[in-house]
């Protein structure tokens, strides 16, 4: 699929999406290894930096039993404590990206929400396939909960968040926290999340190509993450949180979706499933946007609106007057 004919993408975003597509590794075709893909990405010029925040510190925390320590980057807001604390998982298909690739976006989220952020450099596939990322993510969440006062965090305002594959890890952490009796979460923030390994929705077909993030990319990512066990693992809720048998008792959710994204329908399906289970959900859908659009607040009005919605939801976890669930922002269409 290309964008010939009727293009549902915001015209302002089209040149950006085309430039991004031209620079991104041709995953699964001319670029077959994660090492090669990372090399292509590392050769790209850096994007604009994020805003200043109160402080930024790189450190390591203990990993899961028998596993390496986990690098994290701690961002503190430029305001008095206490404040919400967000454990953040970057996207990249479980195989790419890291603390640096998402630094500007996390800085924006920190500055806009007034919350502390702990960005987690979980292990990547295929060198460390499933469940390494899941184990690192939950271990990091537990560590932050146990050390929340060290960063000036409000123990009643612990948030788990992530974009794309990181959104999957955030959703899995929320389910794991419920199953394991903690830590207690005030909110889960899922930004165009990966939620189902089935890859069989209408949006997968409708947005298969022409909008930067493609269905072919996702096939390659799943191959890296699950390897030969892909078919057997696809229905495991730690892989596909949408497949969990029972979603009752999960923390409130903020779910952001983009209409020109293969992942759109699974995000929307999770909103429906969470609400059916009695979970409070705020939904922000932007029909004319693409996967990853949140990182372009300097160029896109929808990105600025989405960033305001996300940061507002996080900030509200530290307030007494938390708003009821509702549907937020995107243009109708």
C-alpha cells in the first residue's frame, strides 16, 4: 500500500513522514539484522533536543535475578517535591532505540507534567529475546516503587508509561503489578502501543505502508522478539496484553492512538476491553496522525495537543480532583 490516491494523513505531516521513511532501515528486506538496523539509525543526524528539566542523571539499578544491571536515566522536574513518578519504556520494536533516542520526548513529558521520569534501558532482542524486556521492565518498576522517595516522588502517584513496544511493556507491567500484589499504580499511559502479536486487524491492512511505520516493520520486530516461538507465544498476555483473560482491577489508563498507524485498532480494542472490565480510560485518538507523531511538537499541531493531553493526565495523578474518564482531543474524522 502507498499513499497514492486519498491520503488520510495530515498534509502538514506528509513531507515529514516521507523523509522519515527514506532514512529508516528497510527492515526485513535490505536490512535483516538488528545490528545493521542500529547502525543505520546511529548514522542519522540527531534531532532537536528536548527542553531543560530540573536535573538528569544516568545510573544503573539491579536487574532480575541472574541478569545484568539495568541502565536508567532519571529526570527530575524543576519544581518542589513531591510529584508524580513515571517509569518510562521506550519504543523500537523490542529490538531498537534506547535512552538517547527518546531523550527529547521524555524531557518534554517531564517538563510538561512536572513529574519525575525514570527511563528504562531494558535488554533488546534478538540478543535478549522475550521475556528479557518484560522481566527488566517489571524489575525496574518494583525498584522505582521501593525508592520513590529518593527522587522526591509521591508514593500515591506512581505511573507506568511507554510508546509502541514500550507501551506493550507498560501494559504488561500494569497486569503484572495486579497479579503480584503491587506496586500500586495511579495510571498506565499507553502511547500508540503494541498490544497483540496477531497482526490481523483492519488497521494493519489499511496502514500497511505509506505512513512511516509499516506492517513489514512489525513482522520483523516480532521475529526478533519471539524468534522461533512466535506462534506459541503470540497469545501469552505478557506478549499480547490484549489477550489477557481478565482486565478487571487494572489501574486507570490513558491510551493514545493514531489513525494512520498499523497499531491503531489494537489500541482502540484495548480501550473497549478495559472499559468493559470497569477500568477508567481516557482515550486520545488522532485520525490524521502516524505512529511516532508525539515526538514532533515543533512541527505538528496534533503533536502539541497530544503532548498536552498526556502531560495533563500524568500531572493529574498528583492532584486530589482526578477527573472522570472521557474521550479526548483528536480532530473528528
